[in-house]
């Protein structure tokens, strides 16, 4: 059966973000699957247009699928680089699954986002625990200091994934780690308000994006010099801040998790639960 791997990403107009945070995930997947062709598609039409204006060309997921179908591939393994299974993941899956049965395509399987399964009844993996064990613990933030992880957030049920991660961390005993989002509850301001209510004693905060790609927008919101950036707000509130100005895609631990999720998909595991 003629197979191909398609890796999808929201994309970024920031050259360094693509080089350091998107392409390393793709290259890790290539190294793990040398017998397969691996292609990349961006899902943000705005990012694609802005890059095209600079003579940098990327296909969106529909264009990539059209090319793949035209070339006679029979099985397509898709690995998204989404953090959670929210609205963007659902839209991507719908757009790609529309090609099932077209041309020579007999099967389309999906790897899951970084955070998806919760280890229900030991029938599926616990992606949250994997992230905690292989990435968050590896940051080695002292328990006498705080770690504030800030994701993007969304407006559908996928946003609850951040609350699941927070609860899993609490069950692990990490009372010094908080999870916030830029676009939905809880915001970083919600976390700061909670700290104030609780008479927070830890005064050193490690600030890390919970984003695969940390582009200009996120960098400005989190680490910008403006008084409304999170770094400025934390500093004004009296906290010493340790900034991590990097996306998750830069970490080998994260790259390897996506490789594992793709391997599950290639074996046909958990497809009925996605």
C-alpha cells in the first residue's frame, strides 16, 4: 500500500519560530519513519498568505491533500501539531477526512494532539501524565518557586484540557504549578488574583509558554516591554520572573511525544476514539 505522512501545523510568519519550533518536530518524525515521505501543511490561511507575499510557499491542508490524492497514495497518516483537541483540530479532521475514498485513497488515520486521552479505564494512554513526566518534570522548577504555563486557549470544549492538566498536576502534588490561557478561563490575571487571595508566599515565577510555536503575538503578550504584558504585570506585582521565551517544539521531549502519537496512528490504535 502506497503510504504518506502529512504533518500539519498552524504555521508561523516568524522565520526563527518555523526553524526552531515547527521543523524540528517534522524532522524528528522523518528520522523515525525513513521509509515514508513526510510532507508539511499549514492550516492558517493568513500565515500562508503573508509568507507567500515574501515568496515563501506552503500548502494548506486541502491543497496538500489534493496533491496527495492526485499522486495515487492509498493510505494517509496525518499528524497534527495541535496542543489540544479543540475547534481547530476538529476543523482540520473534517477537511481532511472529506478526501477519504477519493482517487486511490483507502484509509486516512489521525495521530492525536499533544493532550488528548486521559487514561480512561486504562484503555487509552494518559497524554497529560506523559507531558508531566517527560516535559514538565524535566524543567526541574524548585517547589519553593512557581511555574506558570500559559497556553492559547479556545472557545469550545477543548479549552477544558487546560483544567485537566491543572488537576493532573495537583494529583501529582505540584501545588506550585499553574496553568493559564491567553484567550479563555483561567487567564493569567485569574491566576494572579488567586495567588493574592491565598496570601501567596512564593515570589519567584518561571514563566513558560504552553504553545508549540511562540511567535511575535505570544512573545509580546507574555514577555513584551509594554506594561500590559504578563512579564510586566508579574514584575509590578512584586514577583521575580524567570522567562522561557521558547515554544514547546524546541524540546526533544515534545518532539518525541508527537512521534509516539504518530506511531500509534500508523498501527491503527485508538482511531475509533478520535
